[in-house]
C-alpha cells in the first residue's frame, strides 16, 4: 500500500514522504491515527504543499535552532515531582512534564514533546540527561534535575 505521510513516523519517514507499507499496517495503524493518507495522483499537490511548508520552516529555523540549543544546554532545568520514601517517584516523569519544565525554565514555547527523547523512563530523583531534537540537524542535551515537590 502506498501512503503519503502527514506526520513524522519513527523509522518510516517524515511529512510529505511517499512510503510503501504493508496493507494491514497502513489500514489499521497509520490511516486511522492520521499519520498518513492513501496515495493518489491528486495527492501529489498535497505532497508538494507539505514539503514546501517543511522546507520554509527548516530554512527559517536552522539559525534559531542553534540559538535554542545554546540556551537549553546552558541551563539546568528543575522539575518538581511527587516522591515517596527513598526518592522513588509516584509513576514516571513524562515527556509532557519535561516539555513544560523546559518551556518554563528557558522561556521557549517551541519545544515539542514529540521531539524529546528519554532513554530509560525517569523514576527516581536526581540529575538526568534528556535529548531534545530542536531541528533535523540540531540535537540538544538538557540537564534535568528531578526534585521533590
């Protein structure tokens, strides 16, 4: 099945890419979640508009992404969470929590939670490192300090 991706899918492609996937994966996973649409000849215009929008954002944001990276790597972000005995958390720290803490500390609202990569789930207090994909070519490593609320 040929699909046009409307959002970024890890291991498959980015918005505007035409990909060939198995029928069940496309029909049962990608299309219902809005991650892709069926490829048609008329869809070529949609591909062009998606790619044009992505290119204008990429060209405009590359220098700005380097500035954001410098801000992110220059600070330690404190994230207050509820914790129990011995520093264990009630649950895990989510990427939405991290995105909110980064936006509050750095003042950048442009950090998307889908661009934050956490290696292992954060379930304890202390210092952790999180990677933020600011741009396709720019990754920032953020020092996250999880503290009790």
